[in-house]
């Protein structure tokens, strides 16, 4: 275990994802020119501070994108749920978010559950590799598909570990068929005339963010037609443009100060061009009750106070980056949001006990893959060896007396696939889901914004962890599990100590 710990530390200590020390671009460094007469939605968009499609700010939804990065474990899911589980969007649906998943220390069955619950699963490389090669990026797709049952078509986004990318990284991402990257930074306040708070744009005319911090980009480079960049929007402290903060800003100051930074940046977007606002988390820093992790209670309360405050303002939606992309590519004014399928919510109607990403159905059906470095559970049969970049989809291990499990085919959606029988319970799209969204009412009726549902004065209900407080609901506490947990936590704590 010691050797594993020593291996993990250099990776996690090298840099904190998303730390900023000042502006990462300027208008002159961008030297950006885009021909808007040729670059048209839905496949091309120029970098612009104005909403796509010529939609006026007053008719534009204010999106809050909520993202989490790195391994998926019960304590990270609980941390995300402590912000989102009790909330509703204006259409009555639970907010969705994007999880940029890396596979080291990830429990695959929780990825399945999180996806089936409606969230976006995106790529953060297999091993959290700095300046990842194609094998790191593509192997993540393959392993998530094979062992978490995420359709390849659903994995559309990429974020570089440590936000550290090059032209080659973006070329790899484009070559793998991703729709978007979200690794670049918007680091100049939206109220500044030279702001780089662009709405998502395509790289048909190169990048217009990070021109001062990433070599050999901007001035028209790199040209990657159709690949979108969703900038990560910084918030700013009392120093303004000289004091940007990006990921986990609650680690950068006392909670009341950070709350003010967040509110000020949100208001600048909301009262300006309604560029998306981002909450970019490493959930380990907000996980409760784990040895060596600082008590996050005050930080969690502060972020919830911010979200309560933001959600009582009209037309505020908490979304995944993929939901944002759906709107950006085909923007509609607020009055038409009620017909946007991508903002609706639905429940798969599956009551059979099959291994399908719905925890109530899965009792006793998960495979325990007891690898010594990071054990995990899966519905899809354990591989003979852990996935690696050289072999992201190893052969399935045989279990005596049991047939091999069938991986998700291209023509069945995850909650309806029975990997044990190898059959799809629903092949007719009309029988698949029950729509739970409610009409959001005529625009202006104040139904398109408003807290957690009902009266705005309703206190935010607190989240009850789905695991009833046990640290790892799917993992029996054998020695290997706790070794992996310890290594993961130790690395995270060490990284935290470095940046603090
Ligand atoms: Zn990361």
C-alpha cells in the first residue's frame, strides 16, 4: 500500500486543478476573427459575449452549470447531492450536472446509477493524466461503456486533468468525436470591456481563451471545425480582474467573502449578457465525515446559501454542460423553454430486479471486482484485470456456474438492459419513460424561477445520503477496499494541503 500511496502523490500534488493567478488572455493576444456570415448554428458559433441566435438577454435563461471532477465514489456523490438533491428547476425537475470522471478509484456501478438518474458522464482521462495522449482519452470512453454501461453516444464532453491542455489534447478530443471540451478559462470579468466571458463557441476559427497561458493557440489556432469549447467562467475577489478564482473557490477565502465573490460574478452575468455561471467542484473537498478531510460544513452551507439566493431570481436553471450545449446549438427564448425535451425529467419504468443503474432493483446482482489497488462493483461482469490505457476493456473473468454478462448494446438504453439475461426490456421508445416535468407556465408568471419549488420562503430541505451514512454502500469492507479508500483520501488530503 505504501508504494501505491507514493505513486499517487506526485500526480495529485503537481498542481491544483483550476488555480489562477491572473488573466489568462487578452483581446490582442486572442487576435480572434470569425466570419459570422459563414459560421452558423447549430454546427458553428463565433466566440461572442452575446447569447447565441441573437436572443436578447431578457429572453435568455440564466444557466448555472454544476460540474464535478475525478473519481466517482459514494462520498463524492453524496457531496454533490448535498447541493442538488433537494432542488428543483423551474419545470419541477431535479437539476442535473456533469461528472468529469477519471477511473482510478472509481466505483463503476455508481457511475451507472448517476447516469441513469439523468446526469451527464464525461471524460477526464483514465488515470487523471497530465497532458493526456489519445489512449488516456479514448480508453476512458471504452471502459465507461464496458463497465458502467454508459452509451458511447452519451459521452460527449471532455475536461483535461489540472485543466492542462495543448493543441494536441484538443486534436485528440476532436479526433475521438467529442462534441465539446471544457478545459479553457474565462478569466476577465464579464463587466470588463475586454472580457473573455464568451458563450460556448466552436473552434472553426481557433480559441479565444487562455491565449496568454497555453502555447501556440489563438490567432486562429487551433482550427477544429465543429468542436465546441465551453469556457469555465471565473469569479473574482476584491482585486477584480487581478483576483480570479475558478475551481473550488471556497478553498480560497473565508466563506462570507467567497459568497460575495460568487454573488457579484453571478449578478454580472445575470444583469449582463447571461453567460452561463459555473460551480466547478472537486467533491472530495466537500465530503463530510472522512478522516483527514477538513470539516466542509461551513462551505457546503455557503454554496447552498448561494444557490438558494440565485434560484429565487427568475429564469435561473441549474444544468449539465450537455443541457447547456442543447440550448446553445438550438437556442429558444424563455417562452419556449417548456417544450425543450432536454430540460425535462423522466423516470424509467422498470420494476424488475435487473442490474440497471436503479439501486432499488440491483440488490445482490452486482459483481464485486476485488482488485487490490482499487476494487469496484459493476453490473457488467468483472474484467480479468483492471482496465488500463493499454487494455481498457480486458476479457471478462469467468465465475463458476454463471454465464458471462452481456455489455450494453447500441440499441438499448441503460436502465432497460438486463446484462445477466442479455436482453432489452424495452425496444419501443414510447414505453420507456414517464415524463415528470410540469409546464413552466407563461413567461413572466414567475414560474420560470424560484427556489426549491413552492413558496420562495420554503426552507431548503436538507439532503439525506442515499447510503444512510455508510461510507461505501456497494463495497464490503475487505482490506483491499479500505486500502483503496485510504490511498484516495490520502492523496486528496495531500493535494489540499499543497494548495492551501
Ligand atoms: Zn481532475
